[in-house]
């Protein structure tokens, strides 16, 4: 986040549409791959250089250009020149802190969202911005770093599985968005398991670790909500729009993704309510522990108050105290204190203080 803020400070005062990378510092080599396919054949170009992207565009094939690495302003501007991308689109592609959305232009459609993955080792959610630019028969995907969750789509293209090679570029965009949204389920399932484990631990006896876990999961859910809710709105816009880049048949599939995004959003809200309930249970348990401690201290104080009075009374330095010279005075005082203590305990026990 510090890196983002630092980049934003350098962006202040620049004209709108100036592409400036807003994200974590990267030093990886930019990787570009291209898929060209139709129902009969597919060609895969890997580790290509951006000499002329336009040479890969063919009317009889769908072209998918995947670019890993948007921290290089030169590459984004070069792609923008090749495909006539609006300067504001180039700016949004490099802004990794951007809200998921869809925008319509004359020659293309721009869709951006967050690709989330879960790191089980340290129980953290990793976020990466993905931008899709959809043209007539081509798709360009921009990713922050190497590695993604699109291998199932690559497998379908290479092995002609499913509908992807039988449909247009808009179906490819749908398939890529569908994989990203479906992967949200993996994260919500992990968070659900953590919540259930937390619930069991809190019922058995809460400590500071449970409180930290609750606050961490609440933070993760807030982040997921920021990533999922705008996606739902953007997909709804795709379904309802009459944009020529999205075919009517593809809108039916997008409705399925929209339903998934609604379900995920509802799950997130349910988990937030569950965490609030767990937090209430934790605080109640903590309060009960404190009350038990205070009750124990109160019982002890109540029992020892009369004993302290007797000890203080006969501890005064006066020779006229009754029984001070009695040979069994100490024994009588000790037995009296014991009897008074027993009586106090019985009284408190009768009143069900403990």
C-alpha cells in the first residue's frame, strides 16, 4: 500500500489518461503469449516480443494475447497504439488499485476485475488486477505478474474441449471471468473453515489469538467484498447492455457468472454476521471470566473482612482489652476467627455466590 501511495503522489498534476503504474514494485521480465484458434486448429506463440501485435490478428481466427507485467509503461502504450486503446483505458490498466468495472468504446470493450488466490501457508489473500480488452475477434488480457488460474482455459483451447473454440472472442472473455469468479469460492470455503474452527475454539475457551483471528478474517472479508460486489455490478451491465461485442448467446452464460457473484456476495455477508456473533461470544466469555475473577475476589474479601476486624481489634496496643491477659486468649481468638470464617462461607454458599 505504501508503494501505491508513493506512485499516486507522482501522478498528481499529470493530464488525465497518463499511464502511470500504481502498484508494488516489480522487476520480473514481461512475458507475452498468443493463442490463435478456430474450431479446426490452434496455434500457440510463447515468449514473443511486441514487435507488431497486429500480425497475429486474423479474421478467420480468434486471437488471445496475454501479457504478464503491466509495470512497464512502454509495453502498455505500445499495445495502446497498436489497438487504438483510449488513453484512459491505458491509465486504468496500469492502476492496480482500480475498482472492478466495465467500459464501452467504439472499437472495443474494457473489463477489469481482481483475481484472488489464497495462500494457505500464511492464510492470506493475494490480489492481482486483471484487465480484459475485447475486440471483434481478439482479446488482450493484462496481468500484473507471471502465473494465473487460466490453465483450464488454455487446456480447453489446446485440446478443443468445451465450447471455447466453437464460439467467438466474447465467449473467451466470459470463460476467463468465469474462472476468476469461481476461484472466489475456493477462498470463501477456506474462510468458512476458519470461522468454524474459530467458533469451536471460542466455545471451548477464547484467548487473544482467537480475537486476532477474528479481526484478520473480518479484514479479509471486507477486502473480498470490495472485489466481488463491483464485479457483480459490471457483469450485470454486460448482460443488460446492447453492446455489439457481446453476443446474445454469451449473455446467457454471463447470467450464470452473475448468479455466482451474487451467491459469493451473500456468503460474504453471512460470514461477516457470523464473525460479529463470534466476536460478541468472545467478549461475553471475556466478561464472564472477569466476573468470575471479581466474584472470587469478592468472596475472599467478604470472608476476611470480619477476620481482619478481629485481628485489628485485638492487635491494638491497649492492656485493657477484655481477654488480653487470658492464658488461652490467642487460642480463643484464633478459634473465633475460624468459626466466623466458616459461618461467612456457609452464608455465602447459602446465597449461591459460589
